[in-house]
């Protein structure tokens, strides 16, 4: 019985060290998880910024092309309307005929 009583304090100390080590391990794991999260956030932010920049340029170019195309069509329509008005002024129609 005396031998058993001598072993009990050793088991308690061993368990206390294990609990302490578990707490340290948990702290290290938490720190590592925070670092991993930071890295993932940085990577995702860079990707999103790059995609935004790329799509903004794409939209700008499309707008530029569309504006040029619309301006050309408007110019042609205006010229056609001016020609038609000129022809109409030169050759008036006789409403009575």
C-alpha cells in the first residue's frame, strides 16, 4: 500500500505536465491557424483585386468601342438626314398633283 501511495503523486504530476503541454500545443495550433487564415485572406484579396482591374479595363475598352461605333452611326444618320432635307428642298413635291 505504501508503494501505491508513492506512485499516485507521480501520476498526478505526469498528468499536470500533459495538461500543460496540451495547452501549449493548443496555443501553437491557434497561432498557426491565424497565420494560415492571414495568408489565405491575402491571397484571395490579391486575386480579387487583379480580377477587378482586369474586368474594369475590359469594360472600359468595350465602352470606348461602343461609343465610337455609336458616334459613327449618328454621324452617318445625320449626314443622311441632311442630304434628304437638301433633296426635298430642291425638289418640292406638288401636293395637288
